[in-house]
C-alpha cells in the first residue's frame, strides 16, 4: 500500500498510515497541543522520538497507526493507534488517540474514529473487539468513545503509568457489529 493512500475517507477527513516524512508536521502539532493533551497524552515531541514511534506503528500484526488528515489541504488533525493487537480467539486491540489543538472541537477526530472502526472491524484489521482505557477525568475522551457505541465495562485501578504516577482508567469497549 502506498503511504499517500487513504485507507478510508469520510466527508472531511481521511485515515492513512504514518509515514517518515510526517515527522515535522506531527511534532509541530504535538507541541502546539500540549495544553490540550496534558495530563492525558504524551505523544513524541521530537524528531528523534517520532521516527521509532512511526516505524513501530508500521511493523505488523501487533499494532497499527493512522493519521486523521483533513481532506481539504491534508493537514494532520489527529492520530488513532490500535495497540496490543491479539489475534487467535481474542481478535482485540487497544485504542490510543488524540486530536490536535487546531482541530479540537470540530468533530474531525470523531469522524476519523468512525472510519477507524469500520476499518478495524472490517477486512482491514479483522478485529472483533476494541478497548479504550480512559482516565476518569478525561470527559472529552469519554464522550468520544461513548458517542461511538463503546460501553463502560469497569474501572481498572492503577492501570497505566502516566505523568509519573499510576493512574486509574475506565475500560470502555465495543465489539464488531453482528454479521
């Protein structure tokens, strides 16, 4: 697949894999979005961190990373990663995502997540289940997944080490639509 090809397109955004030359724009967007992302997200903010991050997302069966790009001009509006993919009888992955400040509140990440869900549950990734682990105070992220049919399955105390401490996370999940 060509890196410039969208795996899915919506009305305003397209979903495509990360590519090495996205580094400068991605880093600039991360830096201008620090106030929005913290204390929830810490995406790479240097080119030295971006290169292995993007390469790892393209490595194969255990993860897949996508940029949400505005169709009008191609600007990167956000990112959605499917991590910790487990195959076999599980067919599950864990979501990680973030909108960039210039795109926040415009519904672009939500449109991108809709595209990702179709790709993940369809032939693109062939998953049965997606999970999103969200810190309880991150109301925007909770609204994003709730609005896309994810259900709250419980609270995982001290689930992830974020910003120097173990943080509780709510576990939200969605399964593939019945065939």
